[in-house]
């Protein structure tokens, strides 16, 4: 799309407000609203903001950054009023001299995607994201009372989330995503909606759109949607399974059973302990791992859903691998950048796959385990030359310092799950 296309859409839909959205380094979406007639100025000159106020970006001595809207990400927010409608763009972030800001995960992922294309490779990425629906109190604040007590694939009247999922699917369609499946998940009040896979950058954008839509539609129903990795201590956690298909010369290498596909998978397995601080960024993340099919070991399988990577049965043209350890608190731009880079490294090193996990993964002899805590995950990432090769040093430093503070605060409080709920529940 170009500015002329956008100008016509603004007039056709009588759009008066535009949200310019971006992510902080922790993966939380931020935005600023401008009036629609300011868009052309934003495209040419950017919109400045105080980066020192965004955790992990800049300090007060160098605080100015600019947002430049990516016109290809235009979307109308369907839950806002149709009259004087609201549109949204995702943005790239730059310094005042137009240099890309190294803390912009979106730019990082776009560059990795370009680099893979130059090498003859492309990807389809499909995030599968779970969430819980909770009741709210008389002031609209979330409670820990789930919307229902239904279980996996249950139907109404046990499943009380059908209408909410239906409206979310319609909203996603209106925003250019293509929902494929929706259903009740294992936990009470837990749901999943899967949408069509796409290129790496678009998949990360789509995931951010999905989370925003789920939150907004739930609120319209008087509910609260939680993406916290473990909102209920004794129930299933929320996973963010990342499906990856690898193509060379437009051929799916997993479908061809090409050795490069297994080298790609092996590269991710080799680096996953180092990536875990980015895949599972909260103390709460480690309550989920090792329970209810969430993996705790570095292993792979075709059928076993408790392994880190699964290569599932798939119809023709849908052959893929599924990374099962990440959770929805992850920054998708940084996470997908690391997964693709680890896979490419595996191809370059011609790694061969370890034997497939058989039977009970946890009882296998001396399995290599994922980090069991955020502190341990930060330690793995801090000493990783791989992480520092993929992600600019400034992001790594700020990100890991922030994760260390989270882990230290939890260890000082020592209040278990109740502390984690008070710390995260309303914000994730």
C-alpha cells in the first residue's frame, strides 16, 4: 500500500483517529493516537515520543525516538465505533537521524527475513496462542473466577465461551487475519483460536493483533482475557506454540523430508536453553513448564506432545515442526528471530537429529532439561555467544537486566503463586 491507497481508505471509512503501535523489549504493546489528517506528516517525518519512559529503551540523556508507520499493516479496529472509526498501523522505530533503533524487534525480524530470502529460504510461521476468560467484579476488575468449568473440546452449555470466540473470529477476519479453528481448551475457561500461518514478520504482527482483539472483545462481554503463562496454579498453563515450515526454492523441506529440515530443527534444539529467557520471560512461565504436556526437556518427537519440538502428522503442504515451550508473554519479534537464526545455524553446521524421544520423555536416560527457573534461563542467555550474534548487545543487556530484576524481586518476596498473580495477572 502507498499513501494514496491509505488516503482513499481513510475517506471511505470516515476514519478520524489512527493508533501507531509498537512493542517494548518485553513484548508489551504500546501505542500513541494521532488524528487521521496527521498521517502523511507521520509517514514523512515520524512521530516523536519519549523513549526514556519506555522500559529498556533509552535513558533521559538520549530520549527522543520516532515512530514510522508501516503502511502495509493498515487495519480498522472493529470493536471501536464505526462512526469516526479508528485505524491502526504497526511502526518501525528510528533515531532522529533516521537510523533504525536497535531496540526495535520488528526491524530485527524484518532484516532476518530479508537475509533468509537472499539465501534462497522462506518460512511460514503459525503461532497457536491459548488464553483464559475470567469473570470481572462490579468495577470491571478481573477476578479468578473462570467463565466456565468446561474441558477440552467441550460444547455449550458447558462451554460458555462460544459466542466470545465467534466474535473474536469475526473481528480477526475484519482485520485481515484468517481464523481456521477455535475451541475450548483443557483448563476451565481456557480457549484457543488458531489463525492462518504467514511470513515471519506478519505472523508476529498477527499475534499482537490477536492478543489485542481477544482482550478488547472479552472486555465488551464483561470478561477479562488472560495470557499469563499460569493463571491457575492447578490447571493447564497458556502456551504459545510456534509452527515453522521451511522452504527452499518454494519447496517445503519438511514435506520432502529433506535432511536440511532436520538440521534446522536440531539447530533450534541445540540453542533452546539459551533462547528460553526470551521464550519464557516471566517467573510465572516456569510454573507451566513440565506440567499438562508443557515440555521440560530438550527433545523431539512425532507424536509425544510433552517434547520440546513435535513434527506432527500433517496433510500435504502443511508439513511443519512445532516448538512447544514458548508462552504468550514472549516478545514474538525477538523469539521468532532467535528461532529462525538457530535453525539456520543448524543448517550451516549440517547438524544431524538426535534420536526421537520414545515413551516417557522424563524417564529417558539423562535427558537434557530446559531451565527450571527464570534465574537459570537468564544465566544461560547471559553466557551465550549465539544470543549476542543475533540480537544487538543493547537489547540483550537491557532485556536480561530486566528479567534479572523480575527474578530477584520474586525471590525476595517468596510468596509463590499468590505473589505471581498479584504481580502479573492484570497486565498479561
